């Protein structure tokens, strides 16, 4: 392996790592935004308080929402 191949390989690694960081930040932002919108749309119920009380129904709905947004974001990013 010569010097040019090593530099190219390092550049590709850094570029891939950079895109992974961008994807992680984008995913975190979009997930937080989705949860905030879900909270705003369901004003009559405090999901987090219900989960603390042990309400499995609310926990499953919130889990399903997080998983579905995650699957959509996975395909987009």
C-alpha cells in the first residue's frame, strides 16, 4: 500500500465518520421534534406522568411512535 492509497483510505474513513455524526445529530433532532409534536397534539394527557405511574398503554403508544419515526428516519438518512 503506497502513500496515496493510504491518504485516500483515511479521507474516505473520515468522510464516512463525518456523515455518521451528521446522521446521528439529525436523527436526535428529528426524534426530539417528533416527540414534542406528539406532546403538543395530545394536550389532554401527560404521557410522561402516565408512564411514571405505570400506564402500559401510554408507554406502548409512545414506544410505537418512537419506533415508527425511527424507521422512517432510518430510510431517509
